């Protein structure tokens, strides 16, 4: 059984934890920028979906749940893995397709997985992980282990059948799960207003009698507080909760996306709400961090990311015989 951790609301977080929230967001941003660079150098193959701009969602939400609560997410998953504490070098090695990666080079960018961190995967099939999240939540419920599930997905998932099936079953069985939609308004290159009659996604949960709320996904403290409240309710056995995080990705859908569908003016307006810049300004105003401390943290993060690249570059490729391992579950 997991040990319950009494987490304080955002207004009571000590200075070191506030600085850690900023550090994690900065790490995600720098990691993603470096990953883009490695992609252009052909160190990373396949698809690469970056998380720039949405860091406050992952860091705020994941910091509000326990480390052993299960986390499942979509294929834009690097930020969530980093926020959960998965080692940057093992994530970068996975992007490079190396044997030292979190999925031993078999998953790549979209399929990070670390069972020791209760990070139960990024999933490339849109909405495909929502029923899986319900299954894990059902197991937790049956085991009475006090663990909950945080299931993160994008707005592109809400018109899929699995979305509705998962929400309905979660309420019927009162599963200990938080559904969190990262609504960045574009499913690949399609504006949500073109494909969805209900663009306020949180209202869809009302059809299943599920408590739901829209949250500012560019504000790390609001994400933390609202996830904390939802987690307390879910862990108390009151059934699932739904949060819609309003956010915006600063880059295209993937590295191959020229972004012709978005106006530069729209992207610029959202960049003015950059969660890292606004949170740093708040901490500076509150006397929690100064310019010297910020620059020192930038340098430390730069070293961490560069070390992740070095580790990935020097790691071995999976051996040919690895093609035949982990295909079927071995007998106990």
C-alpha cells in the first residue's frame, strides 16, 4: 500500500519547491530544443513531437500527485517523463534508438516507458491509452493500495470512441483516475472548432456525471492546485475527475510540420504567456530567485542536457538478437 503524502496547496509551497517547479520546466524546454537539434543532425529518426510551451501542465500536474501514482500519456511524452523524474540521459538514448534507452531502443520518441517510476507509457494511438488507464485504476481499486491514475491526452483524442467508453466506465465503477486533457486547440493541423461541436472539452465529462473543470495550463501553480484538489477527491474514493488544461504548443505538431495552418500573430500572443518566463517573473518579484541564481540554474540544466546527448551518442545500439526478446511474455 502506498504511503499517503500530505501535499500543501501552492500558496504554502516552500521556496525550494517553487524553484524546483521552475527548474523542471526549464529542463523540459532545453531538452526539447536539444532534441530538435539532434533530429536535424539525423541522430533521431522517425517522428518527433515536442512539448515546448506546455511545460506548466506536466510539471504542475505531476508534482501534485504521488511519485508512485500511475501516469499514462500520449505520444508528446518527453515532458511528462522528465516531470516524473525519468533520467534525461535514458530518455535521450531512447530517442537515439539505443539499448540504454528507457524502452531499450524499441519505442523511440512516442513510446517512453519506465515502470520503476510508475510511468506507464506514452502511446502513439490517439486515445488508445484511456481504456488502459481505466484498467490500471481498476487494479488499484481492487488492491486497495491508495494509488491513483493520472491519464493525460490531447484535444485530438476527445472525438474518439475510447474517450467516451473510458469516461463512462470510470464513473460507473468509481475508478480512482484523473482524466486530463491538454487542449492546445489543434489536433495535428486541424483547429478544434472545425471538428468539434463542443469546444470546451471539460463540458463533455458532464455527460457522464463526472466533476470537471477548465484550468489555465500556462500557469504551473494553478495546474498544481487544481490537480491536487482532484487527486484528493479521487483518492478518497469519490470517483474520477476531469481537468481541461488550456495551453499552446509553440512548435508544430511534429518536426515535419511547416505550421501553415496557424497565424504567426496567434503563436506570438501565446508566447507572451510563456509559462517559464511568467513564473520566473513571479519568483523574482517574490524575492525567491535572483538573476544570478537563474543563470546558475540555466548552466546546470545545459550541462545535464549535454551529458544526456553524450550518453546517448556513446551508447550501443540494440544487438541483432534483441529482435527476438520481449516479443512474448516469458514463463515465470
